[in-house]
C-alpha cells in the first residue's frame, strides 16, 4: 500500500484519552496516512478499544507487544511504517486539525524536517487551568550550516526536544538507521532528534502553535524519578555538543544555551528525588547527588552558565559542590513546583 504519511503512536493503558487523540488525528484535514498504534503491553482495555476503533477506521493498524517502554514501542512502529513521511504522536495529546496538512506541505516543498509551535496545557480534574505557548518566528534553512545556526535559539525555546511538533523524512530515518535509544526512559525523544539533526539541511519552522501537549498532575516522566535520568541528560548534552562541533557551529551562544538546558535538567533530577516514585534512602540520595556534582558535563555546564537571576543562584549553589546545598535546592524547587507551579513554569520557559 502506497501512503504519503505514517503516524506512529505508542500507548500504555490509554483509556478515553487515546480515543480522543485518535479522533483528532482521523479528523485531520490531511487524509493520506496510515495510523500505527503500538499497544505497549497495556493491562487495561486498550487492545479492545483499538480493535473496536479499527472496525470503523481502515487506516488504523494496531499491534500489541510486551511492555518495554515507549522507545521500544516507537521503534517497533517505525519498522512497520510504509509512509514517505513520519509523524510521531503521543497517545494523550491533541493536534490542531490542520497540523498534518501544514507540516506535509513543507515536506512536499523539499524540507528534510518540518516543525511548528505548540501549546502546553496544564490540566486539573479534566479542565485546562493554564496554557503556555512555545513558539518562535517562522524560519527556513537550506543548508546544514544554516540549520545549526538556527538551532540554539530554537533549543532555548524548547521547540526542538520533542517529536510531536515535527515531521520527518522516512528515507533519512531508514538510511541512517535512526532509532530511539531503548536504554533510557527519558531524553530518548531528544536523542532521536539529535541523530536526525545530523542529516538535516532543509528545515522549515512554522510559527503557528499547532499541537496541544497536556501536563496532568505530577505523573509524567518529567517529574518521576528514574535511576538513569541524569545519565541520559549527560548523553544528550554530549551529543548536542558533538553536533555543533562536528558542524563547526559551536559558538559561545550555543555553549551558553547548552549550559542552561543542562542545568534545567539537573534541577529536574534533584526535584525527582522528592517524587513518590523515588525509593532511594537518604544515603543513596546523597550518593546520587554527589555523582551529579562530580560529573564532567556538570563542570562544563557551570563553566559556561549565564542567564537570569535564577540561573545565577542555581549556579552559585552547584559550584559549591555541597551535596547538602544541592539537596536543599531540589527540596525548594520541588516545593515551588507543588505550591507555585505557574511560577516554576515561567522560570523554566524564560530560559
């Protein structure tokens, strides 16, 4: 079957949110796609819901695999895909009706990669209580050098981390063997993107926020404790630095942006120590923090860190090398995230 676009969605215990996402995708103004949903060993009625949905939607192909995490599920879905272009979506978010049409149009004009702005919606009890728009001016590149020159600003604005605001060319994914690293449960989307960015010359960014990403409570991977979360952050930081260096684009601006991104990730790791998912005892937490403070990537980031007052304060604390002070920083940030989520989000968004 010839098809222009493959949409790949991993899902675990999707429930009603999955159906809402499927309805949104199937209601897109662009119609020439296959919809590949990989059921990642769900323990609820996800498989039944998908079977029922497929009865009315012939573009849907669903697969059930043993639970192995979203990276493995995405890799499996990409293996099954037949489209010329690739779009990667989560099972609990919502694209605007014209998202696919506008991204496909840029790919048809020759882009290797197309991306757009997005809206982050904070949801409580099924209602959106706040929204933050992430976007930048419309821009295009015609060479890898020009793309790398654009990248720091877009990275700073958090527009190049995720998959769901982008469209990829399947020929590049296949030719370069680009996959999601399955050893990490965080940063795997960023690492997939960086591998793809090495091959990106023609790039198009659309200013319109065409996707809604939902933050629901503190259950996301962003807030949860993961044993190798810091390790994946180090890998991302090193891979991003290598991308710039190999392309002859490592400027002082890029170094400063990379440092801020890394330090934000460090704070997220410290916050995760206070999440219920963290089972480390006090001594193990101290060892975890000491390992971060001793990291060569940490020292490199602190050497290039510049920014607003909050970065100055965080940098001052981390430069002491004190496990106790770093722990207090994580505790304070965790408290702020629980009691003043709007303030913490503003600080994160400002860069």
